[in-house]
């Protein structure tokens, strides 16, 4: 599959490297060139030599999205460090580029839930942390 | 337009001045500002009409009473924020009227994609005025109604223009163009078919997009071309 990851911080870069290792075609878009180094380090070799693609640009620029290959993308992952950017860019991927599978990381639990109701697949790390903390701290032992 | 409840996201220059004007006109306003220092500055003047918080968060909008808002205006300096604030106002809280500010005109198409209208870009407006080259064509673009496929332009009738001294009915205007008002010596009136347009009149014309050239020919003449 062609996987496009927008935002390669800790979460995005890990997902990108594991997708590449699993044999998928992976393209990463990030505004910070440092993210490229993170990918190299996580992979233990050069990202490009391992077959990965990397584009420097911001998520809302259509030119950058197109250069990163959004037209061919089968999976789109919005994992920048900003909820608002992720919510906007994932809707662009969904509505404008008709990417079949779009997943957005949204830290705000209420908006993650509401946008999920609207048909956007959201992953909420905060909600996961809340549930795990409650389980760890309050569960009957 | 009396007694609206308006929520304004962003207490920058645009938001603050907008709040001031609306309050003066008798409307009820709540401004939302996420920067603590900016909030404290604005609060000295607007007092309870400004609240501290991030307007992209649902509880902040709810605390401001978005359920009863007649109008939500998102004028922060961040286009993603403005887009999402208007999106939840419209689709989650069913607010009937929204207005969004677009900081970067390249983002305008994202607002259109999500159905956020009207989306206003000051940069885009000024750019259009420049592109329409006011002195050359003698024509100012006042308003675009893309949904209705109409625009309104203003121009000054030149001395040697074919329209000068002519009755409205005799003008060689293309189909899809209509003179809707004439300003002369500081006062305006709606012209009738037998109104004679004079050189120096300011004329408002409503037209289908793409007819500017034909209109210019009739009202501006040759001297100011090129």
C-alpha cells in the first residue's frame, strides 16, 4: 500500500518506519528537516536508501501534499503535533483527494469523538491514556 | 438588524474593533481570546464581553453560549483555527450564520471545500483591487457573488466615453449587465431608462462575470486605455 504520513514526530516517524519495514510504500511530509534525521535514526539506515520518500513542506500547502504523492495515497495519516492541523489536513485528504483510508491523531477527546461521528477516523492518545490510567490506578486488584 | 448575539473568536485588531463596533450598535458580543496577556489587555475595555480560552475547544464555545449565538465570527490569526471554529459552529451547534477570516489567501479553497462561507481574505480583496488596475480601467470591483454568479463594479464615466450624455436605455450594454445606481455631486439615485448619464458620474453596475471589458468600453472610452 502507499502510505502518506503528514507529521513525523515521535508518533508519525514510528508509524512510518514500521510501515516501511512491513513492505509498504511510505512517503513522509514534514516542515522540519530534523524529522528526516529521526527517521534515519529509528530505521538504523538512510530513509531514502531504504526506499522511503520525504518531502519538506507544511500540511496545508496543496503543492506539498501533491509532491508527497497524495494523489496515489491509499492510506493517509495526519500525525502533526497540532490537533487543528490534523483535523483540517485529514478532511482535505478525505474530501478533495478522496484518499480511501484517512486517520487523524486528535489529542482533544471531545473533538476526536465528534469528528469520528462525522465520518473521520480519529485516534485519541489522551483518551487511551485516561482509560489506561484509570485501569492502572483504580482497578480492583 | 437589532439584538444579535455574536461570538467573536480572536481578540486581535480585527476581533477587538469588530466587538467595539457591534457593541456600539447595540448587539451582545462575547470575544474569545486564548492568549492570557492579550485577554487581560482587551478585558480592561470590554470587561465581561471577553472570555479567556481557546475557541477551538468545545467547552470554551459552550461556556460562551454558542447554542444561542446568532452569528459566529472567527478572526484569529490562524486559518486552521478559523476553519474548525466555523465548522463546529455550523455543523455541531447549527449556528445559522458564520463568517471566517482567511489569513493566507491560498487557504481560501480549503474553506470552500468544507463549505465555510463567507470566508473573507483582506489580502485577497486588496490583491483584486490591484489586479483590476483601477486607474487603467477606471473600474473598481466591489463585490463578488460567486454562488449567484454575479459581481458589482463601480466606475467613473469618462469625458469621451460613449455613455457620457446618453440615456441608460440607449447604452450599448451587453445582456447580463445593469446599471443599478448613479452617484452625482455626492448623492446617489437609481436610474430609470430615460436617465441621462453624465461625464464624472460614478456608476454602479451589476453584471455576469466576464463582461468587464464590454462595460469598460462603454463607460471609460479610449483615453485611459493602455
